[in-house]
C-alpha cells in the first residue's frame, strides 16, 4: 500500500483507545496530521490534543466547521454513532466511523433515509473482512475453490468476563442498553463478512437465550439462520458462556468445503467432495499484522485517489439490519423476509 505525499488533516470525534490505535500507524507513516480533537470528556480531548500537536474544541459543531479539518474520524460508544453521523453528514467531509452505525430501529431508519441521498464519502469500521482467515476464505470462495457456495456455519464462542472486571463496572459503555448488546455491537463484524462472502440476504429466523446477568444487555446464546439471495444459507451460533474463546466453522460448496478457525494460531483446511476420508489440504493463513487498522488505511488511500469508500454506509446499515432483524425474529418466532437497504 503506497504512502500518500500529502497529509490528510484529520478531526477526531471521540478520543478513546480505539481512536488512538487507528491513527497511530498513519501518524508514524506521516500520512495524516491530527488537527482538532473533540470528546464529551474535555480533559481527555485536551490531553490527546497536546500529545498530537492538535487543538481541542469544545463542541461537535466547532469540529465540523474547522477549516483545517479535511476528514473526520468518529469513534464513540455504539449508541452515539448514529446521531454523530447524522450531524456530520451535511458537512460533506469524508468520514471514517466505527461500527455499528445503528443500534436501534429508529437510528437505522434515519440513517437509511440519509444514505439515500448519497454517502460515498463514508467508510464504516467493520474489520472482519480484512482479518485472516476471513479474507483468505472470501478469496478462495470467489475464485471457485469450492464450487458454488451452499452453506456457511459460524460459531462465535467466548466467556463473558465478570462485570466488575470492566473499567467502571456496570457504568462501562458495553453494558448500556443502547449498545445493542453483543448481537449488534460486536457480531456485526461477522455479518458484514458473511455478506461480503456470499451477497445480500433475503430471510432470517432466530432463537436466543438470555441469562440474567445483573441487567447486562448481553444474550448468552444466539442461533440465527440466514438465507442468501443465491439460495445458500448461514447457520450462525454464538455463546457467551463457553469454555473456549474462538471463532470457527465451515464453508460448504458443490465441489468442496473449507474448515476454519480464527484463533492462535488460525488455520484453514480444504476438503474436496469425496467419499475417501482425507486429512485435508492446509491453506496458508497470512499474519494478522495491520488487519485491525486496514480499514482506516484504505479510507485514507481511497480519499487520496478520489474513489468511493470500501465499506460504505449501505454496508454498515446491512451489518446493523441483520442483527436487528434477528432480534425481531427471535421475539416473534417467525421467519422474516429482509427488506432491502
């Protein structure tokens, strides 16, 4: 990936850890200059501004109107993303916004209406499609390695840390109802990858089990069935009360299957469709270095070249729509037809 010769002047809306991770490499490569910092915690914005040689501002509007800001990086707690994006869109400035863009139906509909007027300058920070082995699986499937895609099985399993182990305990943003829970604010990464892998979805059905964890809005298990427009289907299972911490599954096609796990270390194995039992062909999995910030790198690259962004607002809306529809399906017990975004 080439390094741009002109520094993009970035305004930060939100000055937390994720923001600092995203800008670190770009600053080291001298691709950007951070010029303005805004955070609801004014002291945090001022501290980061001093570190980066920027100026702290005391309102979002001041950030949006700053003449020395070419592009915006918005990274807040999930429930605040939609309102911030709606406020920022009229500025016309290119925007990199962290996921998810919407955690409620109201925010989804408001952003859907805004996106209809064009939002090619927005990149949503959904990272799974850049991470290995997911990018490798997508490349293999699209190259025809397993023939026509038939089905995908995803198991996202982990253990839920005790609430008191999080900074601030129950006041931590992860436990706010407007985060949408793990289904919306975390699993949206997987849903974006699945859609990038096989295309748009037409139907969803779901079941969930919510254990009482002191009012924490995090479901214990989800079983979600999705159907692609192509007719292939996805079985997505999650568990927050599991003895292991991993993502693993299978991708099945008419000419073979891929078994995969994203863990330490990650692996992919290819199995041809045969009645003879085989060990499977090991597929090399590249390292993860840079995958968590690749979206921001591509945002800067496409901005410099005047190209539409890689993960658009429409993509971000799909990644929110799927979990919102799954929750509705679990509540109603119905298989639901998914609307187009």
